[in-house]
């Protein structure tokens, strides 16, 4: 039989052992909780690793894309460089072409002036070659009959001018109709060439002093000029009529072609019909 002290001691030992076991169990529970937490964190770390792998893949894709873009930029730079080279070559060619065009323009301008000068000289020479000519306007076609035109004009000229046929000082070299087919209702002019210019002047001045009629038709003598001079003079016809009616018309200057009028005691010349028209309306 145990003594009361022994029982007390045993109870205390049991109590102490029970407390230790509870503490161990509590520690184990805490450790288990920690292990679970660590396991969860490890799971999270494992998931983060997957995310890192995916991020690395995306970064790799981006690097590939950047590399491709860089390659594109490199090709674009090469194209730009090639285009710049071609552009410089084109600019050089354009500059060279502009210089050539400018040179050709200068040459063309000089040639145009030269042509204008030569045309003026040619027109002047042609008019000088016609100085001994007169045109007889209004003589009906076939009037000369079977005679040659030269014989007919030589016979009729003194009569038209009121001269003595036996005392006619002028000599006619040739006389003929102007070239071209006659048009219905129109009579071609007769071209008369005198041997001497003085003879032509005598006939022209006397013809201007009288009205000449032949077989009921009025005929007149006109100076013979080149086609270009006649064209220039015809442009003045409308305004010339006004000055003729006013009694101020004084004919034309031959070269260059200018119309002349008498105004306020002096001769005034006009290079164009517009100048004459503007002067008339002042």
C-alpha cells in the first residue's frame, strides 16, 4: 500500500507528462500549419514560375518582332538611300536639261530675230523689185480680144491718161493678168511693168489726177507690192476709210508698213489699226 506522499508524487508526474504531451501536440499542430503555409507558398512560387515562363515567351516574341521591325527599318533605310541617290541623279539630269533648254531658248530667240530680220529684208527686196510695176484694176476679162495684153495696154494707156499717143515717153516691158484662174464675177488685175521707174511714176501720178473709165467701167492704177505688204495694208482698210473721208489720209510708209495721216500741220504715222482707231476717237 502506497503512502499518501507517494500518491501525490505520482499524480504530479502524471499531470506533468500530460502537459508535456499537449505542448508537443500543440507544437506539432503549429508546425503542420507552417508546413501547409510553406506548401501553399511553394505552390504560389511554382505558379509565379509559370507566369515568368509565359512572360519570357512574350518577351522573346517581342524581341523577334523588334528584330523584324529593325530589319524592315534597315531595308527602308536602304530604299531611302537608293531613292536619294536616284533623286540626286535626276536633279543633275534636270539641271543639265534646264541648262540645255535655256541655251536652246536663247538660240531660238536669236534665230527668231534673225528670221524676222531676213523676212523684213526679203519683203523689202521684193517690194523694191516691184517698184517699176503698176496694177491696173477693173479691166474686164477678155477686153483685149485677140491682141496681146502688152499691145492693148500700149495702145490704150495714152488715151486713158489724156496723152498724145505720138508723144508717149514711157516704155512698157510686159503686161499680163495676175496668175490664177478668174473667179466668176471678178476681173483679175493686169500687172504692168515699165522699163524705167520714172515712167511708172508719171503714169501713176497722172492716173491719180483723173477718173478713168473704160467701156462704162471705172478702172484705176495701183502700186504693186508683195503679198505680205498688201496683207498688212489691208488690215487698215476700215480705219483708212474714215481718214480718207476726212481728207487726212496720206498713204502708207513702205518699210516698215505704217499708215500716214496729216494732222495739225504734221504727218502722223500708225503701226497698227488699233493705234489709228484710238487716235481717231481722241
